[in-house]
């Protein structure tokens, strides 16, 4: 069973995250734990001090928690393995990281509203949370039914770093997926890579060892924008989490140009 920790907040991104992970649970045996971390307000933003400030903060927390409980209860009518909301106060990244490390989770999920700029994806992947993730993470970006995964391999996402973690996460599940070997260029048309000989050998060996078989093997080269548009029809795009996101070689730009949810596995 996959044990998933889902970050929620009273916003649309969290609706997307909760809905997407619950749809995943139709395909994979999952236990879902929502978590809300209320970060402390900066002093200059508080309307008052002392008991007045404390009362205001508690009232705000109650409203936010009630909104998220309604979201969770709505999903619980269909997904029984959705636990009650856990609430914490403090630094969001530290609280989530502590829970991931102590709770033995297999997956972390958070939401985002559709497409976002490369700078936003760079900010997330450079964060302390993402650079210390003990498990794969999904950034859910659309309310979409789960159908088919695209596994991206290539120079920036080596098969040997990605596939063992991916196959462990979804062990025993029936997964429809394509393999994409992508070569990212700064300029030029989107076109197939020829010849393909040898590009998928390592991936095929790793997949065969666990009984996985891709439906299609695709080799393309193109700009991040063209490649991102090409892969937008998938229910999930799986890749490695760059150890040095600032030297991503176009991978993050590619991912920022597709609306598909993204699954990052640490190398």
C-alpha cells in the first residue's frame, strides 16, 4: 500500500491536489493523510498584539480548518482511506519534512494551479523540502482522471536513477506508460531522434527485471516549449528531481510548459 502525505490549504491548488490523489487511489492501493501547516504571521502583519492577536489567529485558523475539513469530508464519501486532517503551526517546510521522515510515507503530494513559470518550479525544487525529500513527490496541476504515465529519461533524467524508485513506488500495480527519451535543444524543430539504437537499452533492462513493459518508446529532440506541448496529454509525467535545479539543462522549463501533473523521484 502507498502511504501518501498531502499538503492542503484553503485554496484551489489544494482542491486539485486532494482530488488528484483520490483519483490515484482508484488505481493504486493508497492510504491518504492530509496535513495543514499554519505558518506564523509576521509581526508587522498582525492586527494587534497579546490576547487580541491570539484570538484573531485562532479564529482565522478555525475558519481555514473548517474549510479544509469540508473538502476532506466531501472526498471521504468516495475514498474510505482518507484520514482526518492533521494540523500544525510553524514553518511549513520543516513540519512537512519532519512528518515525511517520521511517518514512513511513500509519497508527498501538493497542488498547483495549472501551468506555472519556470521560476516557480525552480523555487520549489531548490527548497529545503524538495532537496531533502525521503520519497517521491507529485505536483498536481489539473483535475484529471488517471490514465497513462509518461516516463521521461535522457541525460537530465537517467533511467538508472529514476526507474528503480518508480517501480518500487508502484510495485504490483497495472500501469500504462510510455517511455520518452528527450534531447533538449535551445532552438530548432521538434523532431524524432534517429537512430534510436541503444537509447532505451538500459531502461528496457530495468523494466524487464520487474515485469514492466512500455506501450510506446518515443525519442524526440526539441525546445522545452515544443517538448512540453507534446507531452501535455498524459495523466502524469515522471522524471528525476534535479540535484542542482539551477543547472537543469532545460528540464524544468520543459515541465513548466506542460499542464500534466509532475512526479519527481530523487536520484
